[in-house]
């Protein structure tokens, strides 16, 4: 499928983001990279991801950023509304990469490195 635009959100030194960027380039896709470290986490984009994908997919509970939270903070995350402030305060808590696939004014979202899913598009 031909996309009007592809946006990858993540951190440049993240291995999964590196793999995704390399894979997309090798497939001939043009994309824009949004660096959480330099550009922050766009609030509107986060709201859309939480709505479409769900907070359980957006929040990375396996990374070191999650482990740095206190047990009380971790236990308080029970919904999109409670996850949102933690994600905005620490974009490293977002599972990466988040990819927005723009086509005919429709935006699809994938989270994580999923080349088999991307090929099926």
C-alpha cells in the first residue's frame, strides 16, 4: 500500500526503533522520525494512541523506566487516565516504536517492531 506519510515515534538509541527504521528504509518507505528525547511526547498523539491502541499496549511495563517507578506508582496505573500523566512526564515509558501510517486521511497505529504485520498491510 502507498502511504501519504509514515511517522515513527521513539528514541534513536533504542534497538527496536533502530530495527524498525532500518526495516522501513530497506522496504523503500519514506518516513519522518519523531525523537522523544529532543521533541518530547506530543499530547494529542498520545491521546490518539491511548484511544486507538489502549493504555496496556502503549505503556511499556518491561523497560527500565517502569522499574524505576515506585511500587505505589506502578500500582496506581490502572487506566488510560492514570497512565497518561506518567507517559507525558516520562516518554521512555511508551512502548517503542509507535508508527502512524497515514493513508487517505485515515491514520492507523502500530506499536512495537512488527514487520510481518507491516508486510500484510
